[in-house]
C-alpha cells in the first residue's frame, strides 16, 4: 500500500503522524511511504531521517493526497485538505466528528474511508489511540491552568501549591478517566488541593486508592459540581463519551458561582466541550474571558509538546496502520473488531452511531456499508 503523511496545517500543530522508525517498519512490511517536505521538523525529525528510513519526500500536500492509498494524519482534515481527499482513500487520524458538522459532511462528500483514532476500542473498553494524548492533555491542563492563574495572564494570582503559611489552590476535575487521572496526579504533585468527580463509583474507589491524600473523590452530580466550582481556582473539564459530543456539566449560569480570575481548562473541547461557554482556541490565542472566568480551550493541546506527543502517538497507531496496510481496510475491519470500531464514515455513509446522532443524520450499520 502507498501511505502518505502530509504536514499538519492546524494552527501551531507541530506533531507528525509518523516518526522515521515507523516509516522504516512500514517499508519492511512492503509498503511505500511518502512524507511531505518538512512534515516532521516540528517534532524534531528532518527529511534526511525519513529518507534514511526508506521513505520518499514530496514537496506538497497535494502530491501526497494524489499518490496515497492511505493518509496518516494527526488532526482532523481542514477544509483545504478535505478538498484533496480522493474517493476510496483511507484517512487514518483523529476526527472528533461529533464536534463538527462541516467536517462530517465534508468527509461524507469525499466518499473516503474515515478511520478515527479516537474510536478504536479494545474489548475492555479502553481507547488505545486516544490514551497517550489524553495523558499528555491531562498533564498539560494543569501546566496551562497554573500559568493562567498568574496575575500577568489575567488570573487572580494564586500559586497552585501555595507556600509555607499559605493554603494551596483548589483544583476541581470533572471526569476520572485518563485525562482526569493525569490532571489529578500533576495537580496533586504540585501541592494543590484536588477534587475529582465522576459518575462511576468503582472508578472513584480505584482513584481513592491510587491517588495521594490531597485528592478527594466525589460523585458527580449537578449539586456537587455547583458546590465544588464555587471556590475552585482551576476547573479541568475531562469528560469523555466515546465518539459522542460531550455533555455540558457547567452551564453559563453556573459561571456566576465561580471566583473572579479563576480558570477553566476544558480538555473536552475537541468533542464540543463540557462547559456551555467553551469554544475552541489556539496556542497562539489560548484563552478568553466570560463572566470574569478565564477559559482555556486549545483543541490540540498536545501540539505544544510535539516531540513527546508524536513519539507517544506513533507508538500506538503504528500497529493498526500496519494491519490496515497489510490486509486492506475491508479485511482489517472484518478480522479486527478494534479497527472496525474506528471506522466512522465509508463511501458517504456514517457508520458510527454517535456521529449520526450528533447531527440527526442517517446511520448505516458498518456491515451494510462494507
């Protein structure tokens, strides 16, 4: 199979979908790999590294899309990329369809095969291609939130860990999954008082055992959320419903309960966000203010640490890419349930139910579309 890796064009996105060692392994499996010129530079990989691994360099994204049978990306295709996608071409990347109708309809119109990193799911319900970026985003949410709390960045001037004789900041985390757990570890490690809320009592029981004593677990209810955010310095949105739009756990009215100069970092923004007033921002302009509360809503947070993120991502995507390339997508879907769950759109048909529900569009069962 011919595999193409274009340079990411989302604002301040420095990750790349394939590191040179991955290109080498795909080459060893009998596949051709084409990389757009300087696609890996933001992550510390030069053209020469890919050439040494057996890949070929093409000058433009247009050339990549024209030649490739499978496109590997990091972020969802932007409108100018959607126009280049070929009918029948496999596109393997993060899509987060439920947060974007224009993206969904654009991919449907392209009649490509959209396999989404974020919905590939193992038998135990874990999301192996989302987990490493969730780890990165969870940890970054605390770094970013701590910086936003500084007075020079608009916050009310609180240090997360406090100092001798001064109480630490309070961090409230909505969701106890991979993002929430990593955020809690980072915040607790910095000395903050942390409250983590979730609707799964067994998950809370697990977190109560593994997280340090300055982390309190609590059942997520509207009343508990209102109470906890009222004196929070930093709130982290870490809610995930696989493939679906995130529910709004913090409404516009609830912002009035929060302290002036407090911060919300909504990691769920790429799935629509769990805060009613959230909308995506970029690393160039990461924050905005609503009702005196700072909103941090960068939709590609791991792009800030591309070296770490690219390596972590390609460690987990490569085995699936190899299987799709070796077998072809039809056979891969039939023989690997995890890959089958990753398929969201085929030949203009939505085959992932949550995506269809998000926009009230027709849903086609996967077995009928293949």
